[in-house]
């Protein structure tokens, strides 16, 4: 039997989603008797359990900080064990929205204009508004630099700006980004293959945390996407370029806005969710790749590349 250690839970704001992902993946893998599975959390006993179990590979299903920012990857590297998804550097680059955006800009990948804001004592929010009026114009998007799943993301106008800004003080530094209207397009890459795209039509203001993970939010998933062949190829190619630029491994999902016939790359996710509402399994299914086949391809990629 092949020993697979599943990492799930963790300490980030996305802990719950990680556990749901792990439940979905474990259910699929249990259908195949060739796997011996052990699911653990990255707690103080993690390394001890890892060494005792001696897995062939670690299926990293953590989300957010400490799980997809290079932290857990560095531990797995030191333990010389194969693991799924992107490595230390790729993970740390992708989760840092400021660094990844700079890399996109330097490599001619269109991304919304932005600036970084650092919370300091007695800052004058009117000066921030002046800077927005000069550089970006309202509405703008406020987002933490190192969070995923749209945690702490606000689209705000000038009137509500100060109130929304204050909600993010705990993050200490954030990005203030020009809001790009238009269609929400997500593109998935598997290995170095273009897996495909899906369009989202949220009933909410945008594809936020609730829209991603709550059935009650009733986000409409459109696949196949009504788009010209040229634009279909273009967005897939941009996603693959970003995937390779950050030297990602396994699966990644790039989030785009399509406006005025241009694709704006918002961010790249190195460990997209694998729940019943997740987009990558849905894109894969549309391309006749079953959930178990998708999981096994991700694991196979780890075996090849580590």
C-alpha cells in the first residue's frame, strides 16, 4: 500500500475550508484500496507523526498562512519528504500579493494598479483618499497582503472608505487596488497544462469568502464560458505564464477580471480548494477528468518534481 499523509486544518483564517477539502479528498482516496491514509494537523507533534508514519508523499491540503506561504513547505523540505503543490519560494511569492504583482508587472502581465498602505499611529485617512484620487480613483479594493479565500477583502467607495479601512487594522499592511469591473474568470493550470476556465456570476457584490464556500450565496458557475476562441486561449496562456513565472508545481488557479477586452490578473492561488463547491474540480470534470484522477495527477506531479 502507498502511504499518503494528508495535512489539513492549520492556524489560518481558512482552517475550516482546509478541513472540508481534506474530507472531500480523503473520501475519494479511500475508494482505492492501494492507499494507506493518515490525516494530521501541523501542530507541535507534526514532525514526530510524520517520521513515524514515513509516507511516500505528503498531500498538502492546508490553505492560507503557514500552509501555502512556504512555512510548512520548508519543514517538509528539511524532512526530505515529497509533497504536493508548490515549493517554498513559489508559495511565498504567490501568497505575497505585492511581490507577485510586481513580478506580473515586470513580465508584462496586466494587473490592476495599486499601492501598499501600512497602518501607523495617528495616520490621516484624508491623505490616503487624496492619494487614491490621484493614483487610482474610487471605487477601490482593500485587501490583506498575505491572506487567501478573499479573507478581509472590501470593495469600497469614498464614503465608506474609512470605515472599511479600519476593519483591516489587524493586518498592519494592506494593498489598496484599483477596482476593475467586468466578468470574473478563473483559469486552472495542472502541471504545465492548461486545464481550462470557468466564469463566475456571484449574487453578492463580488466572489468573496461567502460566495466561494456557501451554497446559500448561489454563485452561478458558467462552463463552458461564452468567449471567443482567441480570448479563451489568451487567458489560459496568461495563467500558464504566471504559473511558470512563479515556478509553481501541481495545480494553480489564477483569478481574472475581463474588462474592455483585457484580462487583469488579480492573483494566483497555489493551493486552490478541493471542496464540492471548488472551481478546479469543476473545470477538470468539464474536461472529463474525474475528482480522483485530478487528485492522483496532483500527487503524481509531486512524485515527478521532488
